[in-house]
C-alpha cells in the first residue's frame, strides 16, 4: 500500500470518514468491481482514519478496513 504525503484536493475532496480536507497522509483504496486492464478506480482516505486488518478465511485471505476516526454525527 502506497502512502502519499498529502491528499489530492482537486474537486473539493474531503475524507469520506472524518469529513475534513486536512493536509496529512492519505492512502488510495481500490473500489471492488472497477478493475479494467491495469487500472482500478480508487478513493483516498486519511491514513489516520483507518486501520487495515487481515482475516484468514481458510482458502481466502480478506483485508478489511476499520474506521478509527469518525466525523461528528456518525453512529459508533
């Protein structure tokens, strides 16, 4: 996973989790089902807002994103 020093703020971007446009490290997370050749649609998230967790499902390995910082008003 590549970590970027700051977000691409074009088009009025705000982190979908915390709702801010703070200039801090972000990661791109691919959107399932959007793969085409060597391209995939991705959304950027502040690194400090998420944790990635690995789940061993027998023959499959699943990566899950856990939200660690929520914007005000989100349920716990």
